[in-house]
C-alpha cells in the first residue's frame, strides 16, 4: 500500500483519535477525545458494534458527550440510541434537516465542543438532504460522511439525493479546505482509510469532472439498493 495511506496523523498531544470499522457495511466510526478533560464524541456509530465502542470508551476512561451522525444512513442502523442507554450523559446529535429524531440538532456554522476541542458543522447535502461534514480546524481534519469518499462520493439516487447539489456541496464546503487537510469518510470498500483535499482535487475520478459530466455519471450508476435500507430508514429515532 502506498505511503499516503499509512502516514501517521500529527495530532496535538491532548487529542485522541480512533478509526474503527464495521465489516458488514464497510462503515468507519470515529472516536475523538480531549485527553485532558476525558470528554469525547463518536461519529457514525453502528448498532452491531456498540459493545466494542463502549468497551473502548470505558477502557480509556472517557466521558461520551455526543453520539453523532453525519446523516441518516441507509446501509446500517445507527448505534446512537444504544450508546445513550448504556452511557449516562450521552446525547444523540444529527443535522436539523435530516428528518431524524435526536437530542441535539445542528446546522451549518454550529460548533460541537468536547473538552478544549471543537468540530465545525458544514452543510453538505446531495447524498441526502441532511448530510453534514464535521471539520476540526485545529487538527486539520474533516469527517465527510457519504458526501465525499476516497476517490469517489456518495450515491444520489435515493433519500432525496441530487447530483448537482452534491457537486456544489463538495466543491464549496470540503474541497475549499486547505490542500493538506485530511479527510475521513464514512465508508470505504477498498481498504483505504484517509485521503487529503489535495489528493481528491487531483485524482477523484468523478469530482474532477465538470458539473454536467458529474451529473451524467451519477445518473447512470445503476446501483442496487443497500440491503438494510428498509430497516435503517425506519429507525428515525437517534
């Protein structure tokens, strides 16, 4: 595997980062924490892996403030509700425009704080109406959900998806970040873990095209629906 997928991320000493994977749905879950205050957040937890997530949080003595989602998922059921039941003080969090129920709703420009760190909410609709990207400016990283994948992007053929909207969202809200910002997606199907703004601006086979070409590509993917779409869409309470 090439070096760009193996290099260590130079986080500050008081910033803890864990990237975890669900094999069945190829979903990445992210745990972020302030090692001084022990406050943490988890991004895109998967129901079947909640036991794993709780063990990690308890093993390193963290206090989970928020179970966050980048959007309402169609390929897996969120673990937010079960995390809330097992970890007192934890609140579920999702975009106000997602259509899901949660304890905390966010929109563009909001800041999510955990200890001395914070995540900026950027609205990145197109895959779904309620997609958001979480940006940690101080660490030079962003969690792009399904809006931007490594050398790809989320589909736009269901859940009120729209190719033109996704193209604009990615270019104005994600690829507008500095080239050295590292991007962590909600999924990967080829074993890749991280990319950068600069890489995607050069090598993304869809998003380096014109807007018209991008729309044509997205309108002709002819993908099958996720196998868990029926169950996941019904679970609107986070």
